C-alpha cells in the first residue's frame, strides 16, 4: 500500500526540520507505516496543481495549507482524487464539523464526539518516548502561550490569574511558544528539551487535544486546564486537572506530581496503534 501524506515536508526531512505539529504527526506516522510495509510518501502541499504527486492507493492531508486549498479550490480536491486510487482523507485534531463534504474519512486525534457523520473515525495519537521522558530537577511549568490574548476580552481573567499566581509561587516558568502567530515556533527537538523539564503544562486555548499536551504527558507532565476552556470533545485521554478559582490553581501547582503515573498513562497511546487504526479503516 502507498499513501501520499500531504504535509509541509518532503522525503529528505530530518528530525531537526520539524516545527509545526502537522509535520510532527506526518513524520512519526510515516515511521510507523514503514514498519508495516506501507509506503508513506511525504508530499509538500504547495504547488501540486502545477506538479501533481505520483499515484497512490490513498491520500491523507495533514497540513493546514492543503486543508484550506481543498476547501477553497475545487480543482485541488479534483487533483487529489485523480492521483488517488482509493480514499482521500484528512488528519484532524478533533471532530470539527463540515469536513465530511470534502473527505472520505477524517482521522481524529480525539475520539469523535457523538452525532458526527460516519466519515469521522478515531485515529488516535502517540509520542515517541525516545525524545519524551522526564528530566525534572526543578519544579517548573510550561506555559502554552500560543493563544495568549487570542480570546482577548472573553478570557482575560484566565491570563491575568496565570500571571498573578505564577508570580507569587516559587516556580520556574518556561514559555517558549510565540504568542499567536507572531513568530515561528522553536524546532521540535528544542521544544522537547524544554518540555522535559516541566511538571505542569498550563493550557491557554480551547480543548485539551493538542499534540503538545500529549508530548508533555509522555514526559510525565500534568496538564492543567481552566474550566472555561475545557471541552470534552476536544480532549484526549491523559492525566489532567481542571481548575475554576485562584485557590484551585494554587492547590494544583503546590501539590506533588506523580510523574511516573502520568507518563505510564500517556504511553498507552502510540503511533503504532494510530497507524494500525488507519490501515484498518483504509482496507475496509
């Protein structure tokens, strides 16, 4: 079986080339597919109308760029169908509505919520333990600042509470993710070197599905989620504490963290299992 994986990578990619999370997913899923004698072919999403990819049994879109092309330009989806013998699919963090109009299957990281069309199937997730392990000599938090200020007005109280509580506690704060779309992310390998140091991952955006949280949990890091931002259908199965008040947040950050238990639960999820689910769906 050959699968064209439409992402922001090509076949010459190395670990240090990874940054955006769609590249991380494509890279590690490809490794899992190759172990199963499935040819996962990494294809850059840009320029395919001028130079289409070679024919494949199935196609999976990973990149935001290609997703937007599919939705906005019918010729792009037609091109994918012409170069695909079987299913044209999307890999998505959660079961966001509307994509069934374009794709045969939508593989979701978080299990599809009730009521979604049958095209939405569980893909799952993983995190490679070779790079994700505890290295926590000091008590520290990873502040996910990606969406900091994105919901300005609605969730200002959350940002303010984080700032005030973290300033009062004797705890190291790492905030390496640039504020919403202002700069490029750190390379993936550099990000993990920081993530391994942290006991807590403070969420600042809706849901708890993000690959960054999965990777953090694999490092033994506790996910800390504000209740106003909690959405069950966007949430994956990792250890998580949900807070409502300042006192809740302080209590969580002052309590000991069971690093090994958090890591053990996260390691129940692997890219191998995700690849197996995907292959099973594609084979029908």
